[in-house]
C-alpha cells in the first residue's frame, strides 16, 4: 500500500529532531484506508462536483435572466445556489487532489483557513434557510401583506445578515482551536479539515474547547432550525384550514422543496455536531459529513428545479430563446 507507506515515512521524517509540539502541517488521511476504491471515489466526487457547479450556476442564471423569477423567493434561492457553489469549492477540489496524490499534506495556516470557511459558509446556510422559511411563512400565512413585508430592503437585509451572521464568531472559534499545542500525531482521519478531528490531535485537556464548539454549533444550528420549525408550524396550520384539496396541495408544493433541503442539511449537521463526544467515530463521521458537504450542494438545484414549475418554465423559455437566436 504505497500511499499509506508514503504517509507513514513522511510523518516519521518530520518528527525527527523537532520539538513534538511544533506542527507546521497536517496530513489528511481521507479514504487512504481503502486504497482500492480511490479512483472510484475520485470519479464519483468529480461528477458530483461538476453537477453541483453546473446545476447551481444554472439556477443563478435562470433567476437573473427571467423577469418572472425576480421575486424574494428566487432571490433567496439564487444566494443559496451561490453559497452551495462556494461551499463545495472549499472541500471537493482538495479532496479530489488527495485521492490521486500520495502527498496529502496541507500547511497549518491552510488547514485553519479551510476550517474557517467551512464553518462560515455552513453557518450562513443555516440562517439563509431560516430566511427562506420566513419568506414562505409570509407568502402562505399573510399573502396580502407579502409585497410589503418581503420588500427588496427586507430581503436584502435578511440575505446580508445570513452571510455575515458568523463572520467574527467563526474566526474566534477557529483561532481558539488552532492556537492549541499539537503534540500528537498530525494525521487527520477525515477528508476535510473539521474541528472535531483536529481537536483529537491537541495536547492536554480540550474539554473546554469542545464545549465552546458545542455551544456555538448549538446556537448556529438550533436557533435557525427553531425559526424554521416555528414557520412551518404556522404554514401547516394555515394550509390545513384551506377548504379545497387542490388549494392545500398547491400551497404545500411551494414549501416541499425547501422542506426537503432543510431536512437533509439540518439532519446530518445535527447528528454530526450535536451528538455526545463519546460517540465519536472517524469512519462514521467521514461518511456522514459527505451528506452536507458533497451531496446536499448537488441535490439543491435538482430538488428545486424538478419540483418547481416556474423554474422549469424559465428553463424552457431560455432554451427556446437560445434556439431562435441560433
């Protein structure tokens, strides 16, 4: 197993004649324990990444080009698609490189930067999904007030607030983790640089750091999730009072796509960051992390396009327009 042999030799060479608490780089093991599947993983993740970029870019282009989609709901969707492209681009390219390369090292600063952007973009997505839930609540529960309540200023404020929600908090959280002394093995048994596996390499008692990470995750995951839950309680209550079955189905169809994305994203994140520390399992966490770092960004445009008549209509209008120009 040459890749694993290379990693072990590099680790031994770098620890000779050097203070064990001084680490200048980390080694990301990823899926090195199953070398026979490296090329299969590379092919699957490459296709997933291409589909993610293409699908989300198409959503952005459609919502910008079609006047019928110049509404707050699609303004939020456009921002979500851009966020998903950024989120996937932080993780997947490095993962693809590691799958084909024996040298799986990254500098200490590079590891900290990737960790920061993963948390920053993940936190922004939590609040952006909550903003989208609020938009749907107003549209269904207070339809006559929707143009006034969800005006351009409010929509822009919610999006900007979502993007900036954890800007400084996550910087402080990342700094708190990476100023720790690392005196253990600097091999990270993960496919990206996440805080829980990094904390496992730190010296001394890290229980206080783990508690801070838990509390930050509790706020930035639980608070938006509770806002979403409250919005959907009101939405479902309103839908159930609609007299006609067709009206109920139409109202629910406008929320089903968003509800699917929320369930997939928050479900995996909650299991990952809010579970007891005693249940930590590297292999389980690696595959669980794939759901919100790789799969969710790819599924978002598919879910919203396949279940949304307005998006499909905009796509066909753009296709017809391009054919006519040709």
